[in-house]
């Protein structure tokens, strides 16, 4: 089988070497497409491949149509909104992600952002401490659990809302369960977002929820830009000069937010939650292992287009 690693932003060399060892060690062929600049380059590269590993690269319907032999595509990371799942399903292609491989990197970034905002973005002046503050975790998945553990080390009081996770699973971690998303936002000084972007969540974080946050509240978004109602975010920041917003995914109106609110808002220049050497390697190797298992045994454990 021929496996393509298609990355406009390449994996680290050590990750590529590890992927090669796994793929070729199992009797398959590996080819690389790195730092490509046009969709046409990707279309040409996928023509005769059986499997593909991508990072944030767009696997569109056009890519799927060009990949006549493709059987499996793996997104090296947790989010998979860069994969056209409908096109994959229509062609009978298995689409996977690698949940958990980037989780610690994202969790550490979330707490780092909290410290940064609490200390006035490291500008002169009196800041505040995280110890004793209430942290609400919106979605208690892989990242949410790690955020909770790190936050407890800071001495924060941790709450979580996730209707898809049993309450006893959350409470066993020493985290307090809240029954509604409104209760989470109204109770917590900090809220850390970890929800996926889907039909139910897109634009769901807006004025109604943020207006309920306690005085001095701060929302930290290391999830997806699409879950924020950006127009309403601007309005609530205008109405509530005590609120802050930090994000790993710059808003479409980020320039306006920066101009209006200064150090009350912060956005990384590009999405960097998974940008650690460790996460880079972990996700790449997991992708290769999942492809090998799929070809050897038909394993579809991490399929996302069921």
C-alpha cells in the first residue's frame, strides 16, 4: 500500500523518520508532499495513494475525487473539520483523527493563557492569581481532563459541564459537576472552551452566556473559532469592561477587538495549541500506527465518519 504524508506545514524530521519506520517496517510505501503551495499539487500527489496523513491540510471533495485509490485518511490531531466527511463516506473512505495525542500541549496552553491574562498580559500593573479562582471546563474530554488536573495544581476550584460524560467520571477527578451550561458560566471566573465545532455548537458562545460570567471573568478558547458568536463577543466586551477573552484562534474581527479592548483580549498569531515537539511526534506516529492497523486487521477504532 502507498501512504502519502501531505503537509503544507511539515512534521518535524524526527516525526517523519518515525512515520517512515512504522509504514515501511510494515511493508508499505511512504511518500511525502511537504510545503506545497497550491491545491493542484495535492491533487496530483493523491492520484495513486491508498492512505493519507494530513495535519491541518484541507481534504476537500476535490482531493477525494482525485484520490481514486484512497481507502483511509488520518488527520494527525483531534479536530477533523478540515476533512470533508461526506465526500469520504460517499466514496467508502475511512476518515480518522488521533484523539489525545495533542491534548497535553493544548491543556498547557490554556493554563498559560489564564496566567497571561491574570497578570495583565505581562504588562506593568497589579494582576491577580489563579489560586482560589473558579474554573469552568466546557466539555470534559481529553483536553478538559488535563486542564482540570493542571488547574488543581494551581489551587483552582474546578467545575465542568459535559452532558456526554457521566457525572461520576467527572466527580472522581475531584471536579464539581454542573447540570447546565448557564450554571457553568455564571459560577466561574474562568471558562476554558473545549467543545467541537458542529451544527449544534457553532456560534453558541455569545452574549447570553458571557453576560452571566462573574465580574472579572475570562473566557479562554483553545477549541475552534466557529463556536464563538464574534459579533456578540464584541458587544459583551463593550458592555462589560471587566471581561477578558484569550484565544488560540484569532477571530475574523480580531483587529477590531484588539483596537477596542487592548490587553483585555489576546489571540495567538496562528493556531498553536498542538505546536509542541512532543505533540507533533505523538500525532504523527499515532497516524501511521492507525493506518497500519487498518490495513492489517481492518481496525477502525478512531473512525469519525461512521
